C-alpha cells in the first residue's frame, strides 16, 4: 500500500505529527492486526485502528449482538441484535475507512485454530473476556513469536500491557496459572461501566500503533481505576521459570486443559455431549442467569439466579429427582461453574455447560427460543 492521492489528505494529521510522519504512516498501512473478541474492548480498538490506517484487520468472534451489549459495544445498534458481531463490525469499519482490508472469522479462538489464525498477522490484540481465552492467546502468541496487547476490564477498573516482545515478559510471567473461570464474575454478573472498555481499548490501540510504527517502548502493566481517575504503572520482568517463555518451558503446544485446574475441569461438559447425556437418562437444566437475561432468551429448564443459589442450603434445593443429572447454564460458563461446584458439593451429579448458552448452535444462531422445556 502506498501513501498517495486522497490518502495523504486522510492521514494529514499523522503526516504532520512530529516523530511520526509519512514513514510511520506507511508502516501502519502495510501492517496487519488480529483482534480476538469483538465485544467491549474489540469495538474501540478496531474503530481507532481502522481510522488510523492499519492496512488489514482480522476479526475473530463467535458471538452475536445482544441488547445488553449496546451499553458499551459502540459498533452495534438495536437493529443489529441477533446478528454475528464480526459481520456487523466489518461493515462499520469498512465504511469508516474504505481502504481497509478485513478478514473475519465467525468462530471462537480455540487450541485447534489459534496457531493458524495468529500466524497470519503481525500483531494480536487480546480483547477477550475470559481466562481460558486469555491464556490461550498468550501461549499461542509466545509460541508463534508474535507480540500481543492485553486488555481487561471489570466493573470500574481496567488493565493493559504489551506482551510477547523478544526478551520481554508474557502474561504468565505475572500470572503463572490460569484460575478457574469462577474466580471472578463476568460482566453479566459483576457489571462494567460502559465507558471503561472504551478507555482501555483506546490505550490498546495507542500501544498497537506505536509498536507497529516502531516507536513503542512500553514495558509496564497499566492499572486504571475509573472511580478515582488514577493510573498506575507496574514494572514487569520476564520470569526465567515461566512455563511458556522461560528458560525451560514445559508448554509447547496449545490446550485448554492445561489452563483448567483439575478440580474444576471434571465439572464441565461440552455442548456436543449434551444431547447424548439427555437421551441416556433424567436430566435437569438449571439456568443461573439473572431475571433480565432470562427474559431476553428463555432456554427452558429451572431458573435460579446464582446469587440466590449461593444463599441456599442443600435441603432448600429441590431438583425434583435427586438422581437426575443437573446441567447448569449461564451466558458464558463462568457463573454456571460456580453453581455446578456447589451442587457437586451437595452430592448432585452436576456439570457446567462449557462456553455457556452461546456455545449451543440453536441459541447462538437464533434467539430467543427454548431449547429444553
């Protein structure tokens, strides 16, 4: 891609920027970035990278637009509810910058496709919203020798850093082992201030632009507190004992199992296993989402919000049949894992549906509807 014609006027403010200029702009125009997750972080990141003139953006996400997304995911509108995020985002971004090249992947990043997808791009943006995906992005980028920019948000706080540079640290250097998905509530349970992903996402975009333009020197973990309007920098160093980038790494391939503690992995069930399990015997579906989520997409079964279930005693939970297998569901699989563990401790055969109801094709492709009555 060359900097000529209308492109000169489009990027004039970059061309006249001291320390940036035409050389840096050309680097952006000839670079490619993969954005993993097109939610709260992916929307602002992709918007500003497209506007800045990045030549190619890859968008990967398996989810559809829901009404509760619109408070923070600013690429989407009410008319997009029920549509795949990647296709809506692609159209918006190309209208913002017609010269942008896009590649969309309507799928979740997983151990089977991660290496191939990441190898096709110069830099990766981690805009994911769960631990398994976050550690997968880290491990895949380190193994592929690709730098990536991490970001996360929760309630009023956010974090951001660049990892995977030669000689630099990775995410596991700070947080060596993946905690269970139940360790921290997701946005559906814990909430998030709508503007916060915009702040962290734009910081990710800024660091990405600097890294591609050759002027990035960041090596700190940024901690942002939206309540106090404060920002802290924590110096992070490479850990020689790191399992993936250390002197003697033992992670040489990609797997979700290596990220999931053994005492929780046996409580999860894949969506493909659900039909066979239900045909084999009695099965109770338990939905632990909020009343608002339930109203939007009723998946049938019994409904007990997680906060109510956590206050219950064993004798208060009536399954109808103590011998029934309980399949617990929520939106992403985090709250359901908490509930499954509690039920398991009570003596029930309980499993959390991995990936949540969005992992079920019947729900993902056509909401609202009932899958089990």
